[in-house]
C-alpha cells in the first residue's frame, strides 16, 4: 500500500472506532443516573463521618457537561473491544501469520487486564476519598466541583488500568526479541521495589495491608509475564537447536 492508502485506511479505522463508541454512548446516556450515583457514592459516604460533603456544579452548563463526560467515558470503556479490534485490523495487514496471531492475542488480553486494573481502582477509590477528605479541618465543608472530581476518578482508574497492562508490554517486547526472559527475571528485585512503591503511592490508606493488597496482584502479573517469556525463549532455543542438527 502507498502512504496515502495507509492514511485512508487509518482514517477509516478511526471513523469506525468513533462510530462504535457513539453507538454505545446511546444506551450509556440513559444509564447516566445510576452510574453517577455510583461515582458520587464515596463523597456521599463522607457525611456519615461527621463531614459535610457534596459534589457541586459551579456553572449552569456544568450538569450537562458532567453527563456528556460520564456518558462518553463509560462508552469508551464498554466499546474497548471494538476500537481495539479496529486497531488490530489496521496493523494486521503488515504482519506475518505468526505475528498476526500474537497481535490478536495481545489485543484480546489487553481488554480484561485493563478492566481488571480499573476494577481494582474502583474498589480502592472509596477509601482514597475518605482518607484525603480526612485532612480537612474540623467544621470545614468538603464541597467538590463535580467535573474536577470526575477528572480525579478518571485519572485513578486509568492509572490502575495501564499499570495492569505493563506485564503485557513485557511479553510483547520479548516476542519482538527486544528483551529476553532471563533479563526480565534478573530484574525481579527492581520489579518488587517498583511494585511496592506503586502500591504505597496508590494506596488510599496508610496501613500496610492495603498497600500489599494492591502490590501483590501487580507483582503476580509481572512474574506471570516472566514465566511466559522464559517459556517462549526455551521453545525458540529448542527450535534453533533442531534446525542446526
């Protein structure tokens, strides 16, 4: 394909991805209220701890803007298999058969891993809001602009989601021959340190139990990725030895 044909194909895939998100946004618009109730539940729970808290809309259009943001945020999550499939369809013509198979496997694994990280963030979020709000002086009111609060929630969810994709990136680099499984295994000490630092930073409470609960799943995914890389390297070495003989 010529460059202009690649550009046209990319435009087509992006358009299809956006159409898919737009179609999913229609039902997402009608489930806005229960979704918004779930998002603001951690803030409402602060009222049970003798702290008056609420989400506020600071402009006449803020409530409508909030509904648009939540709708398309939810639609992007729900339509992730579709737009990831469009990404795969764009890159697949340039891949060999075995590379095509790997790419499809990576796309298929990315969705549940990202959603798993996002789900963990959702479980952590209520305690995070509670701990952060506890720094407010006694008698203070905790009124939060709704759009700023939603932006905070989105950042936390996205951070956890992408953190759970890190092991998948490791496997992809090993598949491409950039790094060996042995090299990944040799860096396990740094991986443990980085994982627990991430757990400490992401932990909403100062206790060690929450930090460990966050760090262990991420660390488990890391060692699973190392195991897959080592097994692949072993198969590659056996295949090379068989060809030489």
